[in-house]
């Protein structure tokens, strides 16, 4: 969807979401992050159930476990964006080197120094022009494989190859796990 095709309301949502992510990742400013949200927001990192419900829990999550706990080389590369009447769905490739503890994505896991690239889907819900909630989805098995906590040769999972196939569907073979399973 071209930004020229967006309604004023949709454009305002995009601008609010962009302010929110800039406050999180660039400014690392909890107050600027929270001003983009409704009085009773939620954040749900679905694979590991981290986040919070309500302003107090969300503020605590962001200030304690998320904003300070992204490595310096963290990068989110946009793949696609869909803008509806009251939500935005972003598809991203999230990249980082696991050089610090990251309780929001790897609770209890000490830094491994490994490079991680994962496809993430973020569903951002809006109410009254502000962010009411975020549901973030990713393949946790891919994260665990990339940091060396599970062996992709022993389980039907893939690591960095999965995110690379999002950018270029032909760069990695399809059905390799099926072929491996049936020999």
C-alpha cells in the first residue's frame, strides 16, 4: 500500500507507530514510548509471553526488560506493512548479536555471542489514535537454534535460513525438512 493511498487516520497511525519504534530503538526513551500508547495498553511477545497488561506493567516491561536489553547492533529491516482501519501489521527481519542478556526474547539465557536473524510479525492495535496493544510473533525454535540451544539436525527446525527465505523465497530450498525426514 502506497502511503498516498492511506486515509488521514491510517497515516496518523503509521506516524504514531513510527514514533513509538523510534522511541524504543533509537531514543531508548521510556517516556516517549509510553506517550504513544493508550492509558491501558498491552504488549504480548507471544512465543515467550513477555510484555505486560496495563500502563504500569507495560512501562515496567519496557524500562526493565526491553529498551535497555537490545544489543547495540540491533536492526529491524521492514519486509511488508499492511494498514487497516484500526491496526497495522508489520513483517520485519529482526537482527542482533546476542552479546547481552535479553529477557524479552531469551529469558534466563546468558549471552552466547551468536548472530540471530528472525522474521517477526507485529500486530499493532490502535484506539483513539494511540497504540492500544502489540502482539509480536516469531519462531522461537529458530532463535534457540541460532544461539545454540537446540540442534536443528535433531529437530524439524530451521535457523537463519528461515528469515532469509522471507526476503528471497528462492534463496533456500523448500521442503528440506520433509526430504530429510523421509530420507
